[in-house]
């Protein structure tokens, strides 16, 4: 494993968030989304997301 301090901290944080979600991926995503929304509101950011295109149907 890489000893990069940033990666080590990233993995620690992901483990904590996984433990909070009790290893439920849907809950992990939901918790993460809620944290991002709260942070965006606090920083007065407007987050927008693109819509994926249907490349199979476009051909």
C-alpha cells in the first residue's frame, strides 16, 4: 500500500463513514450526499449535476 498521508487519511475517513452506515452502501451514499448538501449550503454553493446521455439509443 502507498504510504501517502493523504491516501491514508482518505481510507480512515471512508472506514469511519462505512462504520456509521453499518456497511450499507445505500446508507453510505445517502449520508455522504446529505453531508455534501449541508456543506454546500453552509458555503453558499449551488451544486448541479449533469444528466447522462443514452449513448446506446443515440446511434
